[in-house]
């Protein structure tokens, strides 16, 4: 991650609370898309 200045370190909790849900949704979306593509690919490959 990017380097934080001392003042930003104090805000890390709020920063994480704001960004983690968005990252979680993005990761879930990517994983879901990957699994979906694999499953569809297996069906087509039959």
C-alpha cells in the first residue's frame, strides 16, 4: 500500500472502515465472475 504520514496513521481505522467494504465487494465480484466463467466454460467444453 502507499506510505502513510503520521497524521494519516491516526485515521487508519476510519480509512479502513471506508475502503474495506468496497474492496470486499470488488473481490467478491471478481471471484464470482471467475467461477461463473469457469463453470460456463466447462459446460460449453462438454
